[in-house]
C-alpha cells in the first residue's frame, strides 16, 4: 500500500490553477496521467508525488503552499487516525515532541515557521473539520458567541462536551487582560487534545480531559461559575443502566430516550449556586412526553429560565437555584430562529424587569409542560408580523447586471494578485495571531459579518497589531469576500484584508476576481492560493465597469439570501395565522 500524500481531483485543479473539467480532460486524453491509488470511483485519490511529476513533465505551472503540503502529508495517516495525527501536530507545536513521522513533523514545523504556531495549527484544524464534517459536530460561531454572551462574566467556565474547543475558544476572552479558567471534557481523546492545543496556543488557562462526561466525570465535585454545552443529540447509549441511582439526577431520572436531560442535570451539578448554564438541545426536548416530569421539576425549582428556538436547535438557559431563593413566576420562551440577534436583548430584559416574551410557569404546569417556542409566540403580534415580513419579502429584490454575451472570450493581458502586491497596488494584513474575540472596547469584524454584510459584531480589547478596517478595504474569509462600505471596527481572526491603491485599482474589481477564484476552488478540498489568482490588467475606467458588475452580483446574492430567510418566516407565519384565525383569505 502506498504511503504517498494524496490529492482529490479538486485538489489537483486548485494546485494547477485550472477547473475540475480540465483535470477530467487530462485523465481522458493522457494515457500517462497518474492512476488513482485509493478513494472511490466517485472520489478517487491520486499520489501527490506522481501528480507533481506529471505536471512538471508537461510544463504545467503549479504551486503547493506549505499548508497544503503539511496537510496532504498528515492525511497519509488515514481517515481513522487523522484526528490523532492532527493532535500530534499540536503536541509538536506546543512541546516540540510528537509521534509524527519525521516527514510529517518537518512539514508541520515548516508551516509554523512560514506563519506562526497558532496560524499553522488553525489551518490544520480547519482542514480536519472540513474533511470530517459528518463525524465532527462543530457549534456555529455565531451561536457559540451568543451562548458565551448570555452566561455573562465568569472566571471559571466548563464545557463538558467540548469537541475541538469551539465554545471554549469563544469563552477564552483576552488572556492578557486576566482571561478565564477554562475546563473541558470530550469523549474523543484526539478532539480533547486538539481543543487543549488551540487554547494553549492562545495563552489560555485551560484543562481539557478525555473521557465520557456522564459515565466518567473528570471534574466531579468541581463547581464552575458558568457552564456552556453543545452535547451529542439522540445518543441512546448514554449509560442509563449504569447511572440509574446517580446523585446528579436531582430533578428526576432521565428517561432512556432523553439523554439531553441527563446533560442538562450534569451541567447544573457543575455550576455554583446562582450560576448560569447555556446548553443546546434538540427542538423535540421542549415537548416530548417522556421528559415532561423533569421539565416541570426544573420549572418549579426555578432552574429552567428560558427556551429559545435557534436555527436547527433550541437553546435552554438555566440557573442553579441558590439556597432559600424564591423561584420566578414566569419563563422566557422565544422563537428566534429567524432572528438570533433578538435573543440577547430579550434575555437581558427578562433578567432585569421581565420581557414580553414570557409565559407563566403555572400555565405551563397546568398543561403538558410544552415549551416549544413556536407554540407560545405572542398571537396578538402574529398578524402584524406577517404583514411586516411580507412587505420586507416583496422589497428584498435586486437586479442582475446587464452583461453582454461574447462569442469568443476576450484575450486580455493578465496579472496576478501576487504581482499586484509586489507592485504596491495591494497591501495585505491579518489580525494578530493571539487575538481573542469576546469582551472588550473595540468592535471586531468577524467571518460571519463578512458573509452576511453585517456590521462588526465581535468585541476585543485594544492590543498591539490590531488592524483597523477602512471603507474600500476588501476583506476575505475562507468562504466570502466583501468590499467594506463602512469602517469603525478592527479585523477579526481568520480574515485577510486587502487594501488597494484606489488611484490605480478598483476594490470591487479585485473583490470580484478573488470571489470567483475562491468559488472555483471550493469544489475541491484544498484552500486556493490567493496570490496566484489571475485577473486582467486593465485601465482604471474599465476596472470600475467590471467592479460595478461584480458589486451588482454581490447585492443580488445578499438579496437572495434575505429573501430565502424571509420566505421561510413568511410561510410559518402564514400557516399559523390561517389556522388560528388571525389571518383570513382576501374575499
């Protein structure tokens, strides 16, 4: 069996700077094109050395970045041991020792020398989570940031199902300003090691244990100031028989088919009296008959304070009752699936003096203890919400650019982004490698903000090396490119800023070609080399014509995304309104 690093067809296309169709043509037309050495018929794998030799033989230019080369070598560990290889790469970067083979260790070290240890490791982790997206459950960044914001200031934070560390990364804060003590546990040993490395490279005070939190609690007796958790859903083999008499089941023995209620009580066990818990739950957990008694007990005790519908799941907000504390009379129930930004203001209002989105606990206990947010939406607002959403839906339109169709493509002189950087037309900047996004006085532009066109939503403290974002800057994440219209924030992690000389280069022109190159590269599993992105060398006036067309396409994309989101909300409101009598067909 060959131990060569391998490539997919998409990797080869990115490596050679061509489309996937070109790679398919090479395979058909050239008898000496390397044969697959693994994979499947639909996703064959090719030997990297063989592909490189073939490209050289045919005079085809290519460039494999240090990150690509290190990643492809790590992949030789095989899918089953890839997590272990990424974990060992982290050990090498933090302690200088690992069980990687010499070639893997050399390439990982070269990647760190080319960038820095944190940037190098985040690259490898990102590629690992992309390659194993079906096996790894990674909390969405916006939801992780929301959960951390909702539990507020806390010196010690525990995540008992920490995965590769997403929630703890958001909870880390700024270590230079005091930071937090972070605790995590994860069933997978390799994921636990990856999480610990990611946090240690940021200077965080962290302890991550490997093992089953429910069966083998690594922090038994530990009380954190706050607990955040995104546990595995619908895991039937969670230890019901072994844990029947466990003292953690203060609110009732979790039914065999309700493992999430075991996680809720596990989290409450590990938080100090008065401390908050934010835990993601499947939507069905708010209404399943089997969990009714535990939901009722949580409400009576004042432990369950909020159930919020988010995209794809619910967020339960809990608080461990303090001795002698009088339980509240109502609970926050909010449907924010279409507007997660509404959650934090509603929660703050609930904690302060009550919110219009509350339901009386006595009413829930008298019914089926069904806490499904959609069921408790304020019905008096439904008609108005439908009308407002309909108006926004009809207004969310955009016109595509008027583009002329050519019989033959233009033969124009071309340049590359790398050449533009050398000529001084473009300067490149990134956020400081140890930048933490959480609390602070500076607004931070995040990857989600770039994707949606939203203003800076993160926060950080002032620090050395922060990059101020200015109007006209082109900012790119791994999946989005956007020209910034308003400044006022600083560049966040995992973003790259391209600042153009506006006297010679149009920013929308550059952004359009970067976006097109990234879109073509996304068909494979490797990140494309931005500096090799090709674009025509044109006078500024012609650049601006291209730039305006690219800008109109970006506006159209934003409008389509907004229309899709509004359309789903409009359908749900229409169904609810027609069935409960608040809406009526026009006669």
